[in-house]
């Protein structure tokens, strides 16, 4: 068993060993109150600045503070850093930092064989072990013999260095995550100064905390340096990125910025009506900070008022947006149907989480696709756009707005908890290069009555798009009434005429279906052009699928990958693409919703691959599924 | 459908006809809604309102059909949600006159939540709640304002729930303007609607409205021409509360705070309570709202409360303007660079 225990008597100084790694997956785990998200975030930020490619996976419980020390209270942050292009936060961590026994117990099962485990040994007392459900101490009973175990007294050493600054031990204890951060920063040769600066800024108005965190961070770093615990440090060289300027974004951040960009591109002031819900709230938070962009955010009394206010704003000529997650989408359904009938531009953002009902609020799932497609009474089709990576949320938001404005329709934009909180480097786009979005407000009469009078009719449609005019109040002569009752084609007056109703149902459907002419064909990544198996994905599974596909190719096998962004209507070439492959595999974090749609639409025998555990697919799982299907085909 | 502007959209004065749409009005003959519609169509020219800047918004119900009959911008939405929709419109378009037309079921049952929040936020909108104490459009079920033990199709053995007092509810929801009027008195309606319209914030008006098909005569005891003098207590700011054919009745406040109806002859005019709609503390207005338990007893009508408080949309706009002043108008390029950035050569 590799078993290292730190002793303070180390005097000898050995040569520093550097070992190069092409990538490493680190998982920081601790109690909800231990600050693991912050630690992971900061480690990620310094890696981004260092130039690594990276992908993160914050994995935290729904409770703000579940009982301390219990498995339910474990909060983890996984990050993969790499010297080459990576797509996922990694399958099995190579390193686990466990701040207490519960964090060890909850995560040891996912580690790769031989992984490094760094524990805060101070937390492994009798009580904590019992709380975590350990009958015997795993540090001493041999159960971790397959791992390289490092026991570091993080709590006591943090308290020690903070004592000099007059910080009480109880308060100092709270800085132990910075000790861990310091230690890992040393182990992986992360830049130090940026983090120290960041601590000064972040805790600028809390002197004691700032001091304690700085000391703890430095102590962790020096501990690594001076203690003869680790044989070597590791280096993950910067990745080769396309030239350009980069930043690190989470999905929710990128999505909020995309909405602001779309507001700029269209010249429409942004109005967000929203009710807080995990994991969508951060969009509300981010937009609320950005008032200098003319953004109005409205924390409504409930989700219905969230979408209602957005519809009202859209009626008035603003860019109306509402953000939510599954339970909120349920509540918004009736109003969404109204927007379909009113034919007003609107974007509903659904950051999917585990369901049904409250389900798994902080975990990701892709199980709202059919709800987005069909979750309204009556024939109420609308376009659906799905983001595929954290940074892609920016573009996806702009695309949702483009379709909403051009076609005068509500659009559902799907993201999920994994994209929302996950971060990756993002090459900054040239914001000037995006296509403008023309609101094309109505400006005058658009119809001539039999007696020659020129009038404005709210439901006269554009020949090409079938979109109706958008005529916000304020223009003399364009006064009109719209509502949820069926309207006569053209005039928009209330109509109960049977034939007219069918005509309107078909017109609304044709308008949405016609968007197919306005979206790009789906790209197929088929290196050799003769693969027999296609993996079809959508949304946040993008990274895992592509990583899985690359692994299969690395084994010398052929496989193709296509990833959908437009979920409704589907790209024009999708049927033809699906028909080209003998086998179509559809991995989804649900019980097979896209596979059901493509089977119904194209009569293809798509194979569903399901995972509904609140955690993303691993590349290895995708790889295994592809390989087994390729075997079967033999 | 709208014909193009024939003068109403310009700055020429408008007439009632300019405000009527070409749609046939489809309420039951004799419905109280007709007189409310007429009162509004006649009042708007008087207010100097412009059609293009006027929006009527509604939920669902008989009352909610109102926007179709107005030659203005209009939105007939979904049951109970009009105050929420109006909030989005009013906060983004302070230049518009936003009217919300709702029923007792629409406003107080399915939409109760939106109503109270619009009121407490003080969003600039004029809410007219047509209270017929019944669900009209769905053909006669009891509503949240129906009297206890009401027998309807859905309550053949009598309703079990205590009704809302809409005025008390609005006052409890921190409303800055609260009034009551009724469909039998055009002049009083117009005076009340004018006050509500001129109020800078959310204004709530309860309009007693007769549904002659499902709840005929619900307010007759107090609104019939010959009953009014003795049964309606006009609320006039700064005036003692007096009513009766000979103004022989009045309202006094007892030492314990209770309001009571008395004969003026017994107490003398000086003892009467003087109405003060501008009192910050809504306590007295609340006590007035409790004076009658329903439209069967002497009932105050007019403006219960009218106080000033910052309007929500203005406050929202101010935050935007402040941010733009402090940080300059947002720069998209700076936004995407607001975190740490690095350059790859
Ligand atoms: C979500 C929803 N639930 C129920 C209905 C049916 N409904 C329409 S109007 C109404 C009650 C209307 O009563 P009120 O608001 O008092 O208006 P009135 O017809 O009396 O003017 C109901 C229950 C509906 N349209 N939508
Ligand atoms: S049902 Fe009653 S409220 Fe509705 S239109 Fe007829 S009379 Fe008026
Ligand atoms: Mg009613």
C-alpha cells in the first residue's frame, strides 16, 4: 500500500521532480459548507489563465447545508485540465481531494485505479467516520490500498498559520479549502500570484477572512514544496488553441450574454420576467447586474407572471424572455400557448434538471424535450433550439431570439444543469460580425377593404415566412386587438368558423415547419465517409459523445457523429443523413425522447441509449456502447 | 380590424364613436357591462386620451371581452393573468395608458396572486374589476365574492366559503388607489374612472356590475335609483361622511376605533368622521371597507384611498439610467471580457 504520512521532521531537500501529464482529472470534494465549489472554480480559473483546455462539472446537493459530515451533504467539483482539446470533465478522476470521510466515501467509487487521494486527515475522527457510515477507518484498514493515499492535516495546519494573524481557530478552520487549493496549485504547478490577487479582491471588505485565506493558500503551497510527501509535481502544458482571445464561461453566463447580444443585434430592449429556480437563477442574477445594457429584469411573483410579463413586454415591442427549469415550464404552459396564438416573439429558456416534480434540482437531465415539443394543449407547435456546450449557449441564445423575432413566435431554448454550471474556455467571438436581427415593426396599413379603405390587419402573413406583423402600441392607425380566442385569417377578428380554425391551425404549423428553410443542415462528422454507425446526439451530451467517438476511432474503427441544435423543426437533411447509416445510436439523458422523435418522423430504427442518473455520460460509456454495436453488426 | 386613422389618431379631439371598434358587442342584453363600456367610451375623449397610446388588457370572463369593443390596442389574454401581462407592458412602455379589465373570478380567484403583487408594486395600470359576484362566462357558478350560502349550479346546497371583500383585499395588498363604483350611475363611474386613470401607480376600482342572467339584482338593494340615497355612502375627501335622502345619516368613529352609522341629529355634524383618502395609514380606509358586509347594507362608494408612492416602472427605468450613467452605456465587447481573459498567439 502506498501510504504516506507527513512528518514535521523533514529536513533533507531533494531535487524537484517534474512530471509531464497530457491531462488530469481532479475532483475536489467536501462538505457543502467547505467551499469546494469556490476551490474548484479558482483552480479552474488559474488553469485557464495558464492556457490549458478544460472542462468542469460542479456536482452539488440540492440542500444548501445538508447535515454536516453526511453523504447527503457532500459537494464536489470536478475539472479536467489538459494540454490538448478536451470535451468533457473526464470519466474517472485521477486525483481526489477529500476534506472529510463522507467526501471520500461518496467519491472513491468513481476514481480510476491507482488514483491519488489527498485527504484532510484532521477530519477523520471517530464521529465523522461514523457519520459517513464507515465502520472502520479507511485510512488504516487497507481498503484504499489500490490508491496513492496522502494524509495531510489541513485543518490544524491552517489553524496554525492563522493563529499568528489573530484568527480564532474556529474561523481559521473555514479557510482549509484554501490550504487544499494551495497544495494542489503546487502539485500541478499552477500560477500563484493570480490566485493571491483574486483573494485580495474577492474578500476586499473582510480583512480577517482575506488574511486567513491568503495564509492558508500560501501554507498549502509551501507545505507541498517543503514536505517530502509527494515524489514529484506535475505539469500539464498549455493546450494548443486556435489563436485568439479567450475567456472562461459557464453556460448560464454565456446564455445571459447571448441574450444581451441579441438585444443589441435587434435593437430591442431586453425584458426578463423570471421566478428563481435552480439551475436557471444565475441567468436572472447575471442579467440583473447588467442594467447598463438597458436590461430590465423582473422577479415575478411566480412563473406564470414571469412569462406573462414577458408577453406583455413583447406586445409593447421589447425582447421578452423568461427563464426557468422544468417545474416552471409546467406552470408556463398555458401562457406559452397564448404566445403561440398571439404570434408574438418570445424566448422561454428551460435549464433542464432531473424530474418529475422537484426531482433532482441540482442535477442535469434531458427529459424535457418531449415537453417542449408537445407540452401544450391544442395544436401549438413552436421552434426549439438546444445548446450543446457551455460556450455554445451564447450562440444558441442569439439563434433563439433570431427565430422568435423573424417568425413572431415563442421559441424554447433548452440547456441543462450540466451546461449551466459547467465552464470551458471560450474563444471570444467578433460581436460585430453577427448578423443583425430586424424587428421589422409594422408601419402602416397592409390591407385594402372592398370599398378601397386601407386598413391594418394583424394577421396578414408574410408570403415567405408566414409571419404576421408586429405592431407595438403607439402608432396611430395600427390599433388592433389580439387574444387567445381563435382569429379569422387576416383580419384577426374573433372567429368560431370551423374551416377558419383548421386553416389557422395549419398556418401556424406551416409557419414553424417552414423554419427548416432558414436553418443550416446538420453537420455529419464522418472522417472516412464510410462509417456504418452514426451517433446522433443533442444538447449537453455533445462533449461526451465526441470524446467517445474519438476513442473508438483511436481503436481504428469507423463511426460518425451528428449533433442537433435545432430540435424543431429538424434540419432539412436529417432524414437523408439517418438513412445513410446502417445503425443509428441516440445517447440521451432520458428514456429515449429524441430517438422516439426521429423514429416517428423518419421511420428509422434508431437505438436509444439512456442514462438518467443526474450525471453526464462518460466518454467511456459511449465508447463501449458504440463498440458493442459495431461488434453486433459483424 | 381597424380602419385607418380618421382623425382620432391625430391631435384632433375624439368622440365616443372613435373609441368603439367595429365588432358587435356580444354581452347578454341588459348586462351591466354595457353601461360600463359606454361610460368608458364617453370618458376617454374627455380625458384627452389618444387611441394609439391606449391599451386595454384583460384575462378571461364576460368582463374580459371588453378590449374587443374598444378601438385601441388590446390584448385579451388568459384567465387571471392580465395584471402580470400588464406589468411587463407598463414597465417597458411608460408612455402608454394601460387599462386592465377583469372579473371577480378572474381577479380574485385564479388571478389573485397577480392582482395583489401588481398592487403592492404600484405598477402604473388602471384595474377595473367588474364584480357581479358570479362566474358569468362559465354560466353561473359562485365566485370568490358570492355571499356565503350562495346556491348556484356548483353549490346546490349553498356555498361554504366566506367571500372576499375586494376593497379590504386591495388595501391589505398595499394598494395606493382603491375605489368602488357601480354600473347604474354613469356619472359616478366616470368620476371614479377619471380619478383612477389620473393616479400615478396601480389603481384598483371595484365596479358593482349586474349579471342579469346568473345573478340578477345582486346590488339592486343599494344601487336602484330610489335606494341609492339611503344605501350608498359617498366618500368625499375632506367632507364628513353623510348619506340618506335628507343627509340625515352619518358615520362616526367610536373610541375603540369601530365605525358606526348614526343619526346626525343624535350626534351633531361635528361628531362625524371626515373622510381622508390621503392618510398614509390605511387603517381607516380598511375600517370603512368593513362598514358593510355586502351590498345589502349601507355601503361606501367612491375613493377609499389615494396616496402617493414611487411607481414601479419608473423606479426600474431609474435603475437602468443610473447604471448607464455610472458605467456608461453597455459595451458588448467589454461584457464578454468581464472575466479574466488570455490571448493565444
Ligand atoms: C385556466 C382556465 N380555467 C378556467 C377557465 C374557465 N373560465 C372562464 S371565465 C371563468 C370565470 C369568470 O368569472 P369572472 O372573472 O367573474 O368573469 P365574468 O364572466 O363574471 O365577467 C372561468 C372559470 C378558463 N378560461 N381558463
Ligand atoms: S352572463 Fe352575465 S355577466 Fe355575462 S354577459 Fe351575460 S349578463 Fe353579462
Ligand atoms: Mg364575475
